């Protein structure tokens, strides 16, 4: 397994952690109140959602396309 795929798995795990953390935060009382009054989540929750999604997508892309093709001899 190449280094790109290992990093891909690490990105997926980190992204899943951020997504789970942000998802749990959206159900908290302060977040629900902020979303009710302003129509959006706090900046931290939005950032965690974006980082989580980017991490998962980047990890999947690295696993799918990274570390293949060329091999040194």
C-alpha cells in the first residue's frame, strides 16, 4: 500500500471525526437557537462541516487515484 493511500485513509478518518463532531453540535441548544434566529449555524460548526466533507472527499480521491500507475525500477 502506497503512502498516498495511507494518507487517504487518514483523511477519511479525520473527515469523519469532523463531520460527526459538527453533526452533534447542530443538535445542541445554542446551535439550534442560533440557527432559528439567524438561519445559519455558527462559524465553527460550518467550518467543521466543510473540513469534514473536504477530508472525506480528498481521502476517497487519494485512495482511488493516488499512488498507482508509475513504479520505479
